[in-house]
């Protein structure tokens, strides 16, 4: 079985707001970088999207070390998801009455579906530290998010021309 290292990160300019995700996949001496963006999203959604897109490109079952600086993603997949599923995707939220729906359920389910054919180990890495792949993911995710923010700024400054001006 191939051994793949998947390092992921997400970024959001405002939360919610324009966001970006990125991942670096390593297999032997091969490196592949992926990134993308969404207009109106959250940082947590981008963290999950990075994992989803990284797992999605694997064409066969692999041993995958998923490295993330998001305890939300790591703990969600290693500690919380089993309880969420057994309780019908609801959980207790501090300060709110009763049980609340789990946020980002469709993304959690997608990560779980995509990891199924693989042997996945989840590892937390300290963000913005000395990890080269984490730092690279951070740059790629922020660049993707800012590309949407710049596009929105340009759209807001361009004034439509009236028919008689054309």
C-alpha cells in the first residue's frame, strides 16, 4: 500500500467571508499542491475542504497520514464523529438549550466517506511553526482566499455603464 502524507490548511479573510483551502500531498519524491476558494464560508469549512480535496485525488487505497493544524478537524474525525452519528448528528452546545445540529455535517460525512478506502492516521501539527508543508499550505490557502476578496473589491469599484455611454 502506498504511503501518502497529506498536509492541509484552511483560511478565511473574515469569518464568515472569502475563504481558501490548500493541501500538500507527498508520495516518495513526488509532491502535489492543491488549493481553491469559496466566496462565503468559514475557516472550519475551509479546513475540512482541504482534507476532502486531498483525499479525493487519491486513486487507490493508501496509508495516509493526514496532518492538520486544526484541532477541530482532528478531534472531529478521531473523537466526536462517532457520538454525533449515534445521536443523529446533534450535540449539546454550551449556552444553548437542548441539542443543536452539528455544523458542517455534509463535510464531515464527505471526509468520512473519502477516508473509508484508506488507512488514515490523523496528526495535529502546530500552525505557523517550523513545518514547511504547513507553512506552504497556509500561503496557498490565504492566497486563494485573497484572490476572491480582490475580485469582489474590483467588482464593487467598477461602475456599470449606461446604454447611452456605450
